[in-house]
């Protein structure tokens, strides 16, 4: 069992969610535990998410359709981008073969997700020869 509790440290003490922290300690009373404390990351914003799905994904889908006649769903484009740009590599120790596994973007911080979006824009420019506008930049699309 794993318990995560957010708190704020003030004067070297937890200042928020103290009851939840104490309850977590009670649940593990008498057990060996590992305690990890890390700085809370600000998760990607709703605006970042809307830009990703509404601009980046849509323009890449449109480019695939125009260039190859291929029609992909939003999720298929998202999965393809993760395999290309947001992945971990698994190595077969016997053969040395490496495969890429797309990793989740939902836990990315705002900074990490912007870096991923920049990677998507760069990839689209290099592979599909399209320019994806930055957030708040306007373009015209002919449908």
C-alpha cells in the first residue's frame, strides 16, 4: 500500500494536511516503511492540454491526411508522438534489441509538458514539413 499526502513545510514542520499525515503513520504503525519527500510539481495546465489536443494533434492529423491520405484518430497521433518523443527504451539483454515504449504525459509538470510540445513542433517541422504555431499565435487553415 502507498499513501501520498500533499503538505507545505513551514519552520521545518508540515503545516497542512497534518491529520492525513498522522493517519498515514497510524496505518503503517509497526511496519518498516520508506518515506520520500519531494517538491510538488505543478501539473500541466488546462490551456497547455487544450493547445496540445486542439492545435498540435489536429495539425499533425491534417498533415498526415494531406500528404499520405492517412486518417488517424487523435489518440493514434498522440500515441505515435509519445513513441517518437516521450518514451523509455527497453533492452532485450540477450539480443541487445531496443524497443521504445511511449510514456504518459499526464504527470508532466508545466515545464516538462512545454518541452514535449516544443519537441512535437520540431518533429512536425522536420518530418512533415509543417509549422505548428506557438500558443496564442494565429494561423489560417484551409479545409
